[in-house]
């Protein structure tokens, strides 16, 4: 089972992912938790550039995310799935479509094709969108990276992009109100899976 967690900054994706993984392990499941960007040494270097480097052209940002994803899928995600593990991932290809196509205005068809190429066609079984007003999410952050520091309009466009994607594939996506108690969000995810 391949499950991804998406949403705006400060929505609680990492917190929910960790709690769900713990509960699944308690139930006897083999679970791998991972994130994008930044899995492994290669991904860690790319994460540093993407989140803490200088501003860059949208195209450069896109190709760095894709390079990270191609390595991540082949070195981490697919091997774990082949071993029968559940994979819970904090962000995946949907984030790239939202950030680079919807928000950065790169060609959406190209970004979709590039994502398919980078992932080898691997699509999550279920994607949870932790939806939250960007002002609330940003207020929750204790530190800010290059993307977090973007203007509020950027973050509103991110939220709108995720909601749009979720409406296009309702069979895969589940939208959760991330402004509610985290325990409620976690229970909703566990009930769904």
C-alpha cells in the first residue's frame, strides 16, 4: 500500500504520517516512512538546494524535484513496496504538479508527463489532503524555508491547487480538515485505510 500526505505548509502532514505509521506498526504492519524532497543522501543534497538555496527559475526547481523523485522511487519506494511494506510518503508527485504547474505556471501537461517519467508511472493508492487555511498553517511554523517565505498569495494558490487536484481524482484523494484536533485527523486516516 502506497499512501501519500499532501497539503499546504503547517497542515500537520509530518505529524499525521508519524502517528499513522506508529499505529500501523502496532497492528503488525511493516511500514516505511519517507518524504520528498530529501530521502537518502542524494535527496538530502537536493532538499538543501531546494529549501535553503537561492531563488531559482521555476524550470530549475521542477527538474530538481524530478531528479529527487526518480531516485526516491527507484531506490526507496519501489523496493519497499516489493518487500510488501506499506509506504507512507510526506509529499509526492502531486506537490510538484501543484507548486510547479498551478502556482509557478509551468505547462501542466509537461509536468504531468515528467512526473510519470520520474515515477515510472507509480501512483499512490490513497492520497490524504490535509486542508488548512494558509494563514493558520504558516502561523504554526517555527522556522521558514525558501518556499515557506513566499507571499501569502503563493500559499493560497497552493491550497487551491491541491483542492483542484483532489476534485479531479476523488477515488484516490481524501480531504481532511487539518484545523481540527490532530487526533481526529489521525483517526479519520486510520479509518479510511
